[in-house]
C-alpha cells in the first residue's frame, strides 16, 4: 500500500508541469471566449442591438403527388416568411442609428411584398419584439428585402404548395394551409404521410437576424415527407375537365360533376366538378367553392338507380328480363299518382322489364320494387353500400341518407324504386354500378395507388379491396345486357360508340323545392351512367348536372349521354383498345399498297424557354396514349378530335408556350 502511494506521488511530481500547462491552456481558451462574448454583447448593446436565442422549427419538405403516369400534380417549393422586430427598429430610429423612418420602411416593404404599406406600418408601430410581415414570399422578393438591410427584419424558411396543372382535379387534391398541413381532399387524408418530420434549430442572433460569432448553435434536420402516386390519370382527367367546361358553358347548371372509375378494381381514374378553383391560390375562395361534389353531394339519383332496383329483383328471381308490366303512363299508389317522364306523350302498353328500362319507365320500376318488397329492397340497398361511406381515401366524404325501413310504406317503396326518396352520393352510385359491371363484386374505391419515399422506394402499395359479392355473375350479365339495349335502342342512344358495346342508363330526377317541401316542376338533376366495353369494362363514368338550364332541356340522356360517350371513347383510344370484332375497318388497302405511318421529327425550338414555359413537341403519328404521356411530361394539356394517329396539331412543334397550354390535336386513320 505504501509503495502504491509513493508511485502515485512520484507520477504527479513527474507530470505536474504537464497538467498545469493543460489547465492554463483550457483556462485561457474559455476565458477568451467569455471575454469575446462579453465584448461582443457590449458592442451590440452600444449599437442598440440586443442578442437573443432563436428557436426555429424546421419545416420538412412536403411529399409530391403524382398521377398514375408520373405527372406532377402537387409539389412544394421553398419560400420565406418575412418578420420584423419593431422594438429594435424603434430604438435605432430614436437613437438616430438607422437613417430612415418607419413610413419609409413600410413603403419599401409594401412595394416588394405587394401589401398595403399602412398595414405594414401598423405592425411596425406595435410594442413587440416580433411580428410577421408576410408568408410564402418567393426567394427573389426575399433577396430584395434583405438587400435593404433594415435592422430587425429577417427571414424564416417556409414552403409553398403549388399545383403545376392548375385546377386539374383540384377538388380531389384539396389544399394545404400556411402551416404546411393539408386541410382538404387527398392533401388532408394523407397529411401525416406527406408532411414528414419537423426538425429544429436553436441559434443565437442579433436583432438584425445575423448569427453571432462562436454562438452555441444546436439543430436537428427535418425529414421530408413521403410521396403519393395516384390511380388518377391526367389524360383521362383532362378528358373529364374538357367535358365539365363544355357542360358548364352550354347547360348553365348550378353544378356539374363527373366521376370515372375502373369497375374491375375500384381505382378512381378521374373526378372533377364545376365550379372549380386554383388550389395554388385558394385564399379568395370559400369551402363551398372547393367542395368535392363527387364524394359529398347527396342527391336523389333518379332513373340511374333503376339499375340497383332491377339487379336486386333479378337476383331474387321475382322478375325476369322478359316479364311484361302494364304501363298506361301512370300508377296510383296510395294518395299519389306516379307518372312517367313522357306520360304526356304516350302510354307504353305492356312493356317487358327490359323495355321498361329502355323507356326509363317509372311505372314499370315501381311495380318491380313492390314485387321485391321493402325488406329485400332494404337488404340490397345496404349490400350495394348505400347509407354508409364507401371509405374512399379522400377527406370530405358524406354517407347519403336512406329512408328508415320502419318508415317505408308502399308509396316510399314505389318512389325509391325509380330513384326518389333516398339520397346517394356520386361515388356511392358509381361504385354500386361498377359492381354490376364487374360481375357482382362491390369494391372499395380508392385514389392513391402507392406511397413512396422521396427517392422513389415503395413504402405501401394499395391493392383492390373486394367488400362483398352483391349479386351473382348471371344477374350482373343479365343487367349488363339490358343496359346495352338502353344505349343501343333506348333513352341512352346518344352514348353509342361505333364498334364498342356501351352499357348505360339515363336519369332525370325532380328536386325538392326547399320552400314548399314538394317536388319542383322546373328544377331537375340530370344524370347518365355508363361503362364500356360492356363485356369487359375498362371504364365506368357518371355525369351529373344539378338544375340545368339548357336549351336542349333537362333530360339525362340528352345532356349526359354525349359527354359520357366522349370520355369513354377518348379513354378507350388512350388505352389503345381495338373496336369490336364485327366492326369493319375504315382503312382499305389494295394489293401491294400499304399505309405509311408518319413519325415525329426532332424539334428545334423557336427560342429558349424560360421559367414556366415549355417547348411544344412534335406529336405526328402518335397514339392518344403516347400524346398524353408526351404532353404530361411537358406539363401541357390537349384537346382532341377524331381517332387513329396524330395528323395535325396546333400550336406547331417547336413553339414555346406557357406550361398548362392546351394543344389542339387531330387524330385520323391511316390511308394508303
């Protein structure tokens, strides 16, 4: 023990000068830092500038939203928040250490920010150490502001959500608030996925927003959010937007809604409504303006609902397609006289159920519903998903409203059978009709295909979700055959596509007058539902016009048939599907004579594009799908006519145009 003690004493005796030297070095370094900070603090105080510690949350980069082909629909760009320290500014001006008045400062800032200088001056006159002067200021404006070197004025990092395709699918996408969180639509439903993980930064600054030398800064980086790839296809969405615009201009309806779905999976291919809005600049709009009617509009569907009534009755075996029903144009049920839309024109005699669907007879379907009985009818209503939300992954869905079963009398049963009394949503109705189209299976509709990391790695892949088998394949096939006849020889004839078997149903429902509580004789909801090819459907479409005021009337077949045809025909061309086998080719080729397919040529731009501009590519010889993919990459839209391959375009290839410009494209069949 004594030897050990001596060794320790000897060690310290031998190395004491080393330890003393180290101690003095550390003392001098720490002392110098303290002196520097004291001197710096005194210097700042002498200049009227205070030091402070700023704790700043670092907002993560929000994930990008893409369509199914990779077109960017929503992304975030860096911007700045401008803030000021009014106390410091007041102190420096009072001490004549800043040679400008608050009025001058407010004017300079207002001119750059585009804000009334009096509003800025009111904030600068507050007895506060921090006020926000502006959010989401672009980087160029922020640089101009910092170049003014106004004491107490600084920047914080922010992001601005922008939508490169403008109002395309605006109601579905939703909006992002100033705090960077989604509050409507897909942006809201997937906010946690898109937002990412915030970071933080703790930094000592002077009140001129400058970092202080040798300050003890701490930080943790933010983590960017994941991205979404939608089932929605920008080309099909553009076809929908085109028809929405046309209907808004010609039908003068209160609103127009169009929804498209893959009936075999529940994938939403497109949805939109009018009125619409620009989600990048939504501040001047109201929640009602931004409402996604495809999932939130509750309405009486009218005759499109006859598909559901007929399917239930066929499945239960209480009717057959060829069963006849008396139809003199009216049917008395209790105190009410039920009539057809064309009762003032003719009586239908004794049409079969199939003919009743072709004629869209209320009288026939009322009798069908009564044969089905209210208990069975209620079972099929719920089995098809009415009265509850579909579960689609967009914020804002409503559930519709069913008449309580214990309140259903013969009159309610009769009117429910042809689409009155119950309230449905567009997404509910098209989901139910898609079950008929696909062979009887109800699928949960969805609009996000997959979630990916910022570098493209798949985190979650959505898959079709079957909910239940509602009707048998045999019943679904029977109803599809009936709906084909509605289009080929009934009220849906305006949706005929040469070479394609289209199944569809018209709808014209009276609206309830809120003042009287009775059905209005003048206000209607016109609609049309269709899917094609009927034997193997690739797309189902629902078109709804609320209170149309068209010169062509208010019938669903007249107003909804043509746009449904245009969307389905365009989508099938886009998919590259051939026409039916029994359709003769429009191209004749004589012996030794073959058509030559034109091909696009290299493009030489007429000038170099700048920010927000794109060069129009050469589309010659492309299919509709190729055109959609090509223009989507350049963030351009297109308006098409004809079928086949591209033969004409306007503007011409090589022109430099603003992104979002619509290119008129003409398709034609090849000739020898």
